[in-house]
């Protein structure tokens, strides 16, 4: 189920998502640093990283939409991809709300800081769950994967699968009664 948004055989979406993930991680780092030091620099740092993360997430989402609507998937893969997409879109909306709450130093040295910091932590955790689901979509459901491009790797995969099936079919260890 080769990706429709690919360069050669490499899907673009998994390559692009590292950019917003990195930016959102830096927001968390900046927020923790700001919470510990109360330094204005870290607040500004997080604000800029948040804006960059939102923009890069939207670019990554375009490639994700191309695959979501253009790649044939199993029912289980489609369900996982839908949950992944909804979590990501919700995350971008929450990050955007967070950005607006911070704009113009709106949460700097104010009670609003606790809200934006808490929102950042919750959204980042949800992003982690969504990333895990995205990995399942690619690695378990093979969305964006070019099957059989490497015959040797395909054979190794078949052998590993048949070994797992044989191991699971064996009865458990026998225990002698005393």
C-alpha cells in the first residue's frame, strides 16, 4: 500500500512529522525551564517553537491527508489511521488555542500561565499516543509501505512470521505431577 505522497518509495508524512514533534518537545522544554527559572526568555522561546510546530504540523497533515484518503487500507488500519488523524487535529487545535492564550505575553507572570502549561503537557502526552498509533498504522497495518520491494527482506519477514506461528502452536511446557 504505497504512499501517494512519497518521494520514490519513501512516504513523506513520516519524514515531516519529526519537525512538529521536535518543535512541540522544545515547547515543553521551554515551559519547564520557564516554570523553574521564571525567565522571560524561556516563555518567548516556547511561544516561537509553538508557532513553528503548528505550521509544520499543518504541512505534515497535508501529506497525511493524501495517504488517509488515497491509500487502500485494511479496516483495522483505517480505524487506527482515523483515530491518529483525529488526535492530531485535536492536538493542533489545542496547540493553536495555547498559542493564542500566550500571544502578547498573555500568560507571562499571570495566573493564565498554569492553564497554558497544563494544556501543553496534556497536548504533548496526547501527541505521544497519536505518534504510537501512527507507528502502528505504518508498521502493523503497512500503510505507506512498499511490499516486496526487497525480496530478501520479504523472505526474512515470512520466515519470522512462520516461526512465530509455529511457536504459538506448540503446547506449553509439560509439568510432571509429583
